[in-house]
């Protein structure tokens, strides 16, 4: 579970990962935001697509691309495996 945090006094934003499972569903909204990048690092410093890995195909629903979540407490990496249903993508820990 990823939680976004915002400190109104300082304006600082960060995320924490309470737990990370080996398989997650990534909503179309997040996929769309990340796929539309580049986006301002100050707004989304904790997540990005890594399209440099072999087997990554941005033209095929981002299948094979890595989703990297750099949380304050840990970094979690998933590989997009394709569509789960009409609203979500399946992502798994890399081997």
C-alpha cells in the first residue's frame, strides 16, 4: 500500500510504502499520468517509468516496462505485464 503525504507548512510531498506485494494492479489513471510524462519532478518525485530495460514496449500498453516507486522508506520495482481488465494493468516484481 502506497500512501501520499503532504506537509502544508513546508509544501513537501512524499510517499511511503506500508507493504508491497509481489503482484499489484495499477489503475489507468496512474498509467495515463505516467505515460504522458515527462511531468514535473517536484510533483511526482517518487514514481516513474523506466523504459530502458530490455523487453519494454511502450506501444503495447507499457508491457515489460518497469514502474519504479521511490518512497521515503523503500524503493519498489514492478514490471508491467499488460492489461488486467478495462481499468487496470497487472504488474509484478521482476525476477
